[in-house]
C-alpha cells in the first residue's frame, strides 16, 4: 500500500537521480573514512553517509571535517570496532539540486544518514522525505523553528546554534530575571519569521509580559531615514525595554542603533536587548572598516547582547587550531563556525549509533533510522561548540550568555544555562521541554542608578506625565536642602565608594594575559617552592631542594608571577573581599610586592597576578650553598622584612596571613618585598566552596603549594605559622584567617632562618607531618616545641637581647607576643651593618661581594662546560665525518648529496660464525674490538671513513664526504692491502692457533650520502655502488681482494703501481655475469 501511495513521488525522484549533477561536474565525491571500499549494496557494519554540501566555496572543506570527526569517534572508541563510515558528498542549495541528490543517494547508494543541506528551503523538502525512507537527517546550519515539528519531520535532528525558538526562550528568561513585564520589539519588515522576535511574541504571552509596541524597520534603512520616519518617537512613547533584531547577525542593527544614538534616546531609562543568532563576521560592528568607529561604538554602548555560548572564542580557537593541524588548512571565521556545527552533528550520530548498537547488538541497526533517531534525543555531550544538550525532539538547546557592552568590549553579566525539563512537564506543554537557568556573574553593572537596571515602566510614565512636583518644590525645597544636604552628601560619598568597589579596577581581561611557557630559576616569585622529601632532615640539604619557578605571564609589557586555577562556575565577590582587593590594589610600599590584579569569569580560568621579582624568594637565596652572603646581606634582609610587615599592620589590610620565607621575595636591587598577603585567604575560600580547582602542573606535586594543606610541599610553609593557625589546618584541613599576633610568630621564624641560614626544627629529624602534629597537639609547656638556636659561632654573633626577642615572638599565647613596633626597635638596635660609610657605600660593598662570588661560580661552571663540550665533540666526531659534524655544530642543515664517483669497500671474516659459536660473548666482543681497532688505525692514516660495522662486517668509503678526485680508489686499495696484511698476522687471544682469513671487495661508482635519523644519527650511503661493493666481498675468496671492472679501470689508468689479476666473469646477483679482478699487491711493497 505504501508503494502505491508514493509511487509518483518515487518516479519523480528516480528520474531526477538519472540527471543529477555531482559537485565536480562528472563524479560523486566519495570518501571512505574507515575500512576498505564497499559496494553500493547494503553490507553489515558499513554506514553510508549522504553529505549535501552547499555550493559555497568558503566552506569547501566540509568533507575534511567529517573525516576528522570520524577519526575522533574511532580514536575515542565511540564507534563499535567493525563499523566503517563511507561519505558521499554532493552539492545542494542550488536550484533544489540537494533534493534530487538526496534521492539519488538513497536509491542508488543506499545512504542511511544525511548531513545538510545548509539552506532552509531544501531542508524542508528533504526533511519530509527522510522519514519515508526511514533515514535520519541532521541539520547543522538550519535553525528554522518549523524543523522542530515532529509530525512533519519525525527523523530530523539539529545541532544548529541558530534556533530562533531557543533564543526567544533565553531572551524571555533574561527579561523575567530583571522583572521586566512590558517591552517593545523592533524587527525587520521582511523575513522576520526566521528571527527570534517572531517566536518571542509567542513566548512572552505565556510569561505575562506585555508587548506594548512593534516597530517594523525597512531593510537597509539609513540612520537618517529611521529618524525621519518618526518611529523612534513612537517607540519612546510606549516602551523602555526594547528587543531589537533586524537580522541574524549583530551588524544588521547598526544603522538602527546609530539612529537611537543620534536621537538621544540612549539615556539611563532605555535598555536595548539585541539577540545575536549567527556570528557571520569576525569583528564587532564598531570594528568594521566602512563606518565611523567612534560613533558606532557610542551607539552600542550600554546595550545588552544575548548570544549562544557555543560561539565562545575559546571553543573557536581550539577547533580552528585542531583543524589546521589535521588538514593543513586555516579556515575563515565563517567556515570555522560552520565546521564546528558539522563536527557536532557527526559526533551526535556516532554517539546515537553506539547506543543503538549496544541495545540490539546488530551491525545493521543503522538501517533503522527511526530507532536511531530516538537515541539522539534527551542527551548531552561535549562537542566542538561546547556543551551540546539535545531535547526530546532531537533539537539542540543551546546555552546562552548575556553581555553588557561597555567601551567597545562585551562583559558577561548573566549565564543562561540550558536544561531539559522533567518528562512530565514536557508531556503537558511542549514549550516547557527545555528551560534556561540564569546565573548572574555581575549584579550591579548598569552605568547609572547604582548599577541597577531600569524598570520596564518609568516612575513618571513613558511621557513623564505621571509626575508633577512643582506644587511641592517651592514649599519644601529650602527645608529639604538644609535637612538633607549633610546626610545626602555623606550618603553620596558612601555610594561613590561602594561604586568604586564594583568598578573592580583590579580586574584584568583574560585576553590581555599572555602566559609564558619558559621557566627560569633566576625568576622565582611568590609561588617559589621546594620539593619536600619524606623526612624533614632530607629537606635541610639545599642541594636537594628542587626549586620550581613561579608560573609567569606578561600583561601590557609587565612581567608577572601568577597563580592559575580552573574556574568551576562564575564567581561573585562579597563586599568584604571587594573592599580588601580594592585596598590591595592601591597598597604601595618599597618592602611590599605590588599586587597587579585578578582575571576571572573568562575562559573558565581564575588567575591571581603579582609583579615578578627577578631574584626569587629568600628561601632560594639563603639555602643556596653556592651563594656566599655576608652579614650585611642578612642584616638588610631582616630589616626589610620587619619594615614591610610593620607597614602591613598599619594598613587597612591589618595583617599578612601567610608570612613565611617563601613569601619574602628579592628584587633586582636586593630589596626584600613581602608578597601573597590577603590573596591566599581568598583563594582558600574559593577552593573550599568548590568554585575553583587547582590546575595540576605535571612538573610538580601540586598546582599551588598554598591551597592544599594536605600536601607536604604546602606544609613546609605552614610549619612557619603560629600554633593556633597550624591547629586549625590540621583539624579542619582549611586555611583560617590570619592575625597580627600570628604574623609576629611567623616573623620570628623568618628572622631565625635569615640570621642562622637553617630551617626551623632541623635538629629534630622528624617528618613535616609529624612536626605539624606535634605543634598542633601541644597542651602544656613540656610538650611545646620551638626552634633551637645553633650552638656554633653563628649564634655568638648576636646578643641575648635579640635572641630573647625571637623567643618572645614564639610565645604560645598570642596576646603575649610583642607588637611589630617593639620587634622593629629591637632589630634596628641589635642588627648593625659591618661596613663603613654611607648607605650607598654599604650597598656597593654588598654588590661587590655578590659579584665576586658570582664570578667564581661562572668560572667553575665555564670550566665544566668546556670539558663537556670537548667530550661531546669527540663523541660526535666518532659518529659522523668531521666536516659533517662541524656543520651540525654551527646549526647548518646537512642535506643529502650525490657524489659522482667514490669507492666503497666491504670486508668479512671467514669462519666468524664458527668462531662465535665456540666462544663466549665476552671473548667475541674482545676479539672484534681488537681486530676493528687495528682496522681503525689503518683508516686513520688514509683519506677514508669508516661507515659502519655490522657483526664482523666492516664498511669503508673514500671520496665521501670529502671529494678527492680519483684518489679514492688508491686510498681504498692501500687500506685493503694493509687490512689483509693485518689479518694474516692477527692472533686470537683465546685461540692463538686459529688462522684468521678475510674476504675483501670494493667497487667504484656514484653514491648518495646523508645523515639519517634524529636519535643516534648516522651518516649513511645509498646507491647501486654500495650493493655492488657488497657483492664483490660476498663472491670473493678468502684472503683475496676482489674488485669490480670500474675499480680496475681507475687503478689501471691512474695508479699503475698496483698489481692486478683478472679473475674472469662471475655470476653477480642482480647483475648477471660481471668481469672482476684480484688486487694482488703494490709494486715495491
């Protein structure tokens, strides 16, 4: 019955198929992605893909995208092992060519899945044919709302980001978030059916949002035309919240926004919301080349833009980089976005095919298109465009982001995360099958009204007629002025201060932060760390401390040390933290490191940045045994630390919170600067609430030594903290807020290490974990542990008053510890520089001491480097010819070279197999070493080069790489005669009675030579000359030197002193019969 009903349609399609026009005009573009070519008839496990490619040269590389995705499906083991994908690519979107090609692919090629076409008119036709063929079709560029009608398109799926209906839902979610209950819409007078404003009118009715006015704008209207039409006046009289959508791309609203700007409609009461469906350009409207950039930027200022999260630059850059690496092609902006959606489409099909196969365990399951379609519904996966969420209709529900346009940049303010609703809700109302959950990144971002967005209905009405204060103004104006001027001024002052908090002057855009790959030990900073061994005593040895440099970055030319974390969700800062960060940003002192800022809520990263100090931390310097530091350095370091902490204690921050040797940095002028104050507590709080996560560094045990108290590398810092801090860390595994009394305890620990250059508790030989427990669990004076002053001459250099001050810093009761002023007075009185003269003179003396020590270190390292270089040269010269080795050392590339004539010699020991079988391996190695050493000595006296040895075989060449005219044959002849003479007199050490004999053969002719390999490179010869020389040896006679006819001719013509004897013709493999000769000797020898 079905065939009878649709037979006319089938006849038309088959007729069309007979006149189809392929992409290149004469054939179908067929790509078999996996496996061998299969026949057109259906076969088990072969999935034939119909790819309907738009006739757009910009996206000509869609087949490469399918191939790349298919490779990923195989690599990630998503496709079952036996499945093979075969792609048939044909054109579409050209006079309905896609429809006839879809029919051809179905009836002639048995395709079981379609991707494309990229145009709505053909998609609507093919989408209706696909269920009749029981074949699924996945759209990746078409986002028409009608495609979600499952009565018309029961086997259609879509991964497009341009869904007008979902954009409308997201827009409504944002409107409801801000309690806007009435709006106006500005749309294009033609073609608005495909835009989200068409669906928006349907959705706002269900959400009790009134539509006050709809303004139609003619396409291509100029700003002056729009103003002259009077439509802006009508709009202002009816709405303050305006949704503007004149096309798929944001550039379509440029003229309208310019008109609004020129008409002075953009005050604090108007909010223009712009849905951005398709990113067709790689720049913003105010960056276009044919506009007044300043005017366009001002026109879009303070507008709201809503767009799909899948257009995020990180996803775009990652895919474009991967595609160019795989294919060698760098696609355009538009092509990349199209390719990303096509990649997601095939990836969705692969996941559905896997699930379907796992259900029925049948490799023909792909032939059941309707069943396979059900596996595309209600699922999500990570695709090229980010998180892909499919609803119950196999239509993608994109997540959206709402941006606030300010100063030409888009600042994300609200995340609209996509979510599928409960099945019961979906059955009751199809519009409730999916929803968007709003997450506010920034709450107060509007440029007026303390950051609060304006209401939908102004207090005085749209025309201002509802307010009239004139009767009251004159009566009470003067009284109000007197009574409120003071409090109002103070209130405004407070509000201005509060606004400054939300300005976030310390926030750094992620795109301005360039991470540096290289690390240098000379550039340690706030995250400088020491690898901790299992026992504490092991870490005392500074030579065993593997110092790890801080991660570095550059922003606006400033070199920074950074702490980088993965951001789990969008962050908001409470007022206390905003106030602290504001104070931290403006805090400046010569002994405090400068806080630069924080980057967050961008690219899922949280980055804390400080100015980089070039000489690293005090830990790096004090425990470096190679640095000889005098007392002047120690005195200067101690005073700098005390001064820095004293300034912190009198600042609004009040305390450091994590003072330790690692957080005392040294700049290029040998000034100590404290760092990491305040930020460690913010980081710890974000980690505790799972808002950020460490990014694990593969070169270290942890991403950051200050964030995980369970790590030994972190506990080395905590070991220097006050007992009340350590007790909290051990019991709760969290970092508590600091205090000035805790800073004083830590200051005593830092001064102890500066003065004595030993770590605290070094004499106890306990693990860091054990020491932490002992410090945390001490309950009385007998159990308290504190650092012990060294009994050597080190401690004798400091008076008892200073040592008593350090002990007072370590008192168990925080209130009994001395204040910072008292400690500073004590340090200044008891630590004096030994140098004479002014402060500048003493600094110059310190620099001279450091320079002298540095010169000695450089001299020692230079000597070691020179010796290592000599050893490397000897090794390189033993592996490669000297001329080749010299070229490689200076960085020259050694290209393969053809030599017109050279002589190659092979030799082989007769009976080597028999000797080896009756000897031990060590005896064989000794025997070959003695023999080849003799050969090497002979070669060294001639212009020849040993190419290689394989077992007992020995290969020599002359004339390569240094050409020597015809002398190469003479050199090889002399070497051959001496080798034979050497073997005749050679005695085996373990078998002296054994008579040694050798076969030698050589041949002259052209060869190619070059360096082969990167690991253990070798200089190799190639060509027929090498093969012929090997045949001369293998067909030779023991203790005879067989040479080819070409070698004979050279010797006979140019070197007649050699005695040659014709052997006759012999059979040579691959050459037939060849005339050969014996080299008997040389006249006079």
